C-alpha cells in the first residue's frame, strides 16, 4: 500500500512538473510576435531595441531569446551583416547567429576584414549628446562649496571662448574643466531633494593661481560665461554600451519628476528624470513601464467621484542612474507622457 502511494506521488509529481514546463514553454512562445522573422540580417543603424521589437511584444524581454544560445552570449556583439535565425532550444524559442564576413579584397596578395561597429542597445548618440550637456550633483554636495567665476579680464561680466576668467575655489591644475550653470533642482513628491542639475556652458583649462583665486582660459563656450558659473573637472563621459534591455530584478515604483530642458509633453527618444536610483536597485539597461493615472469621473447614479484605472502609456530605459534619481530614455510612448506619470517594474 505504501509503495503504491509512493508510486502515485511520483507519477503525480512528474505530471505536475511536465505541466509546469509545458506552460512555461507555451508562455515563452506567446512572447513572440506572430510576424517575427525566421531570418533577419542586421543592418547599420539597427539598435538592440529595434531588433528586439521585431521578435517580441515586449522588447525588454530580449535576454529570454539569447541566453539559451551560446553563440550570442553578449547581444552587444551583434554586428551589421550578421544573420539572426529563429529556432528552438530545448523547447524554448531562441536565436542563433550566422556571422557576416564582409571581406574586402584589396590586391592578389592581401585582404582585410574592415572593423565593424557592434550595434548599440539604444540610439547612443542621443544619450551621449545629453550627457555632454547635463550633470547631477548628489544631495549633500552643496553648490556653494564649488569653485565659481568671480570676474573676467577688463572687468567683463560676460565672457566667451579665448577669454581669461578668474575663479575662486578649489581648481585642479591638470585636466580639462567644465563650466556649468545650475539648472532646476530635482525634487521628490514629498519635497525631498534628489539631486541638482548642472547645465554645461563650455570648457576651460587652468593657467595659474594665487591664493584661492585661479586664472583659467575658456576653450569653448556654447553660451556666454557669467559670474557665479561653476567650475568642475569634466565628468567622465564614457558610457558602457554593453547593457541590454531587461526588467529590474526587484519590484520598484516611482514617477517621472522632470524633463530636462523644460519640455512639457514627452515623446519617444526624449530624456526624463525619475525619482528612483541605485539605492532602489536600478542599473543601466533597466526598463520601466509608464502608467498614467486614470481620470476622475462622476458616477451617473450615485454622483460619487470615481478614479478610473491607470492606463499603460509607454516604456523607458535607464541609462544613467545616480543614488537617488536616474535619467532614462523614452523607448515607447502610446500616449503623450508627462511629469507625474508613474513608473514601475514591467509585469509582462
């Protein structure tokens, strides 16, 4: 009797496991678009997000396609000319890759393979252009303690490229300096300071100093340099292009707190500031869903004010997280987004 119960239990467990695996496999195939191509040749200008959107309803689920395939361990190593082939790996959808050769014959004695640039996760030129112009000072680092312009030659109040300025404060004698002007402080809904925006005005180099006053030369200026503008060593502008679109491992919830540049309405490929950062578990490449709050309506029978359910409105990808906030790029927008819209871990 005991042996029979044990047999029943084993059969039941095996059946349960089979059903579970079958359902997981089915859900994996359901993530694929019906029009997903069996073969796709990567072309110059593609991004990982673009290619993901050809195969998946939710492009941030891209790792579910390539992780099972040892040929695509790192999706950022997909190049123009490569051909992606959709197939199955142990019952799960996966992609294999045929490497493009792109061999150019220069002479009977010599040939070369031209250097190829791997495709990027998102339009990196948009991100790099933004990071050249914007920087965040973390809470606790007072702007009042940073070096600042106190005057120019011949008592100039406004200066430009080629002019000499005088700066008071700690100015490093080596390396290029960034000239910045304070922007808007980033605030959480409860009034907590998340960070202070600095807008790049130009670049300068150290010449000499006497006491706490330094002489600098303005090298470039995209706006006039004024007294009280801030001097800082140029921020490291290198940004890893190896990150891939994926959901955060933990559940997060926050909101869009600002749009750098003062834009009121937000669309695709615009940058937004979020009230979530590394302390919340965010990393470059994390994708968040954007929801807009439902409208208030009046119940026609009871005259009560009712809040309609939230509506999914888009997706953003984090590219530069700080401790308490992050910059993210809008990747999809089915509706016009706005400051105050909620962001959270995507669920599908």
